[in-house]
């Protein structure tokens, strides 16, 4: 299938202040200078900047996402942010199941599944993250781990209209290390097979599969050229417009 529109998404994590809007404005200017953009562009700033950045990005090629959401409806849940609140602030998508949430906050596949359902209810596209740790990789469990996370994290109602899947090898995030193109191709091909087996040919082949883990302008073209890689989920390199635009440039 070749008609899946690529996505390049930037996860700012716990970075960014109001002054960081200058980077968003620079990114919008760079994208707007092109005759057409060959991919969707998404930025996930911290919660404090979602509304402001959404306003800045209105009528631009850039969409805004949340970095997480609660599975719960609004109520007495101090410190949590409901999916409906993100949508109200102007977000169109949300990341769930990022490895830092799975590790630091002990989130399970069941937790991620519930958050995805809440996001669907709020009309948000979910970017559901999966990926193995270094010990899991070293013992040859990569495909088993990724397939298990796909099985547990994706709701039965997932399809290409509400869900994007991001493969992020945990050992590569922020380390400067990346799998080989062949390694990425093997994982993405397996994810595609797993999704087709569960959801059928049409739905399974419709999911966009992103790669994340030390994606930089220097390696973006090679990684984005791998079969079944439909874009990238970018960490640190998304904080500066010039670097992020260099990754988007892989789709010119």
C-alpha cells in the first residue's frame, strides 16, 4: 500500500516555555515557504503550551498534540488531564504509551488501551508507542515484546482514522544510537503482519507506522526510506525548527 500519508511528529517532552513559540513560528514559516508539504507535521509540547501553540498553528501546516492523557472522565483527579481538555485546548492528537510513561509511571498495556479509548471519545488521533528495552533486545525478545504491546495497547476499535503506531526502541531514545535500517525494516514488517492478521487487510494496511529513536536530519532520509516506515516520532531534534525541518525534508 503506497497511499499512506507520512507523518513527522515532534515530542518536546518536559521542555519548552512561552518563548519557545519562536521555534514554532520559524517552523511554520519554513513549511509555508514550500509549494506543498508531502507529510503531516505534528508537535506535542508540554501541557502548559498546548492552547497557545494551537492558536499559533491555526490555519498552518502544523498540528498540535498532547503528550499523554488520562483514561478518566473529568472529575476529582488532581494533576491529570482529560482527553476532552486537550481537544478543547486545540489539540488534534495525543501520544499514549510512550516508553517514559511505561517505565517512569509503570503504565501497562491495559492503561494505554484505556487512554486510547478516552482519546477516541474526545475525537483525538492517538499515537500509540511500542518498543523494547535494551535487555529485551539483547535476549532476542524484540518482536515478542512489540507484538505483545500491540495486542494489549490497541483497542479493537482502532483503525487508520484514529490510530498511528510508533515503534521506539527504548535503548535508542535520546542515546544517539539507532538500529540498522534492516533492523527497523524487520520490526515494521512484523508490526504490519500483526496488524493485518488482527484487523484484516484493509484496516491493517491502513495504519501509519512511525519510527522513533535518535532520528536526526543526518539519518532521516535513510530511516524514512525503509519499507513500512510512514514517518517519524522525533524527540530532541524537534525542539529546534531548523533540525526538525531537516527531518521533514526527507519527504520533499
